[in-house]
C-alpha cells in the first residue's frame, strides 16, 4: 500500500513553477499577478486566502489581497472585479467563496473575465471543460488528476467512481477523467446521497474519488481489494485530546480503507496542498496565454 504524498508533489510543482516564473521575468520583464478578493470574516476563508498569497509570493508571482467588509454590496464587488478584468498586471482573479448572502455568487462568478478565471468556475470555462477544449481546470479536480499522473496510476479503461456531485469537485473531476486523452480516458460513474445502496457503486471502483463532505463516510467494506482511493474531504471533528479541540479528517475512514487500498491519499497532506499548486499553475498559464 502506498500513501500518496500530496504535500511533497505540491512542493515539487511549486519548485518547478518557481523556475518557470524566473524564466518569465527574464523573458518578459514581468511576472504573473493574482488578485484574491475576500468579503467578510469567514475564518476558514481567511486562512485559505493567506495560504494562497504566501504560495504566490514563494514562487515569485505578484499576489494581492483585496479584503472587503461583510457589508459590501453586490454592485461594489462587481465594480471591483471589472477593475481587475481591465488591469493587465493581474492575470488571475479569484473571489473566495462563500460570499455573504446579499451577494449572488453566480452573478459574481460570471463577472470575472473567463480569461482571468483561474478557479475555472465561469460557465464558459465549465462548458469548455466538458467538451474537452483548452480551459482553466478547476484547481482541486486538477490536483486529483495530477496526483494520479505523478504516481503513474493508469486511468485508461479503469472504472472511476466519484462520490459527490458538487460544481467545485464532483462534476468537473468526472468531466476531466472522461475525456479521451492521456491521463484520463476512464469509465466514470458519479454517485451521490440519493443512491439507495451506495456500496453497489463504490465496490466496483478501480479508483474511488470521495468528495461528499461527510467525515469518514467511506469504510473498508464499501471498497474492493486493491482500490486506489483519493480523498477530497476536509472535515472538522471534535478531538478533545488535541490542543485545538478538533482535528481534520477526510471523507474516507483512512485506517479501515487503507487495509484494502493499493494507493490512498491522507487528510491532511493529500489533495489539499495540490489545490493551491494548481491555482498557481493556472495563473502561470493565464500569463503565458496573454503573451501570445
Ligand atoms: N472556497 C472553497 N474552495 C474554494 C476554491 O477553490 N476557490 C474559491 N474561490 N473559493 C473556495
């Protein structure tokens, strides 16, 4: 059994990007810029935004954070996004979700120029992903696919079972692995909470991708011997024995499922660190596209 080390792979990607960004600097005299917009005081969002900013700096890109109060109106946010749509120093615009309830998330996502939508959430980019055109792949699904590639896990003809149908993970990862291309070409099943007997699906998975948002939901008896397990879940559970009083666990019961798996991602240290690496990758890609 191999534990997939997402932290290590993410660091490799960041090291690669650091070199590439240095190359851009000498070739073009400038570097990719990423603006991250956060509205309100959601503690988890603040942590993520800070991590994105730091990672951006580390690879030599130009990050900026726009922190707006929770009372910001939709119109104000739309104006700010439009400003950055027209600012050629910024190649990526990321609006951290969730947004306060007075703001319509769909409208905000659609305001971001598809050429700067490094999250890959704009309907134009989602459509391109589905039909196999070049686009920004959403960061977490891109991280999943990249981990499979870097661990030389064959996907062609394999049965990938995705548990969860979110727009951020389940649907796009299914679309990506379905494409007829290298690193994909899988037979993909998407299942979710409405399934009468989820195990009927999960047991037939060669590769199981868990993105349900329920702690330790996937147990050993739900998978077959030799399965490859990618756990996208990040759930807080009470842990009175720790200093913080909680710990993070995935959607997979790691101790149980790892008895049967051939490869498995841990939480933390699996898919999580890959998300930011792929965000940097998309920002780099956006910059390069602009130069052409
Ligand atoms: N909130 C949770 N995950 C994400 C993400 O990948 N991008 C953005 N913009 N917000 C998020």
